[in-house]
C-alpha cells in the first residue's frame, strides 16, 4: 500500500503553487494578505477546496469580499496552475475561509487568561495562609 494518496500529493502541490500565485499574480487591490492554509482534492480530481486565512481581517464583510475576489480569479489561477503542474485535468478551485487559526488564537488567549487568574488566586491563598499563621507580610 502506498504511503501517500495521489489526491494528498496533488493537494499539497496546489497549496504551494496557489500561495505563490495569489501573492505574486493576483493584482486586485481589494485582496488583503491571504495565506493558503490548506487544500483538499476530491477523489476524481474534479474539485479542490482551498482554505485561506486573512491576516488582520476578521470582519465578515471583508472576508466575504476577499473570497469573492478569489472566486473571480479562480479561472486565471487554474490556468496558471495548468502551466506549472503536470496534470491531465486541473481541479476546479473552490475557496473557503479557514476559521481554525482565529479560533485557535481565541482559545489560546482564554487559556492564558485562565492560567494567570489561577496564579493570582494561588498567590492570594498563600498570602492569606501566611497571615493566618501569625506571620506578618510586608
């Protein structure tokens, strides 16, 4: 059995090529800083779902606008990929916003907040314990 499926290899290559193409070739001023965070390809190589994140953009209307720009550029990007990757049929590109990075940052901040709150409570408990034992704290 093969270690990697062909669809996985095609998805990885698409992700790399699209990251470069979007950055260098798409000249739409409405497009922000786009990062291609992942790609999946259907088994028949007919469709590719491309997941993107937007640096500093969290407003739903800006996200939607950026996805529209990418959707309009999909034909151009597909033709450029056809020149760069040797495939009989280049998959149709479908762009999606990847919320996992934003969600991960939010969870990370919640964890950091919980840890700092826990440390503050622990220090308060220790200082209360010292004063109850008759020790003076200065």
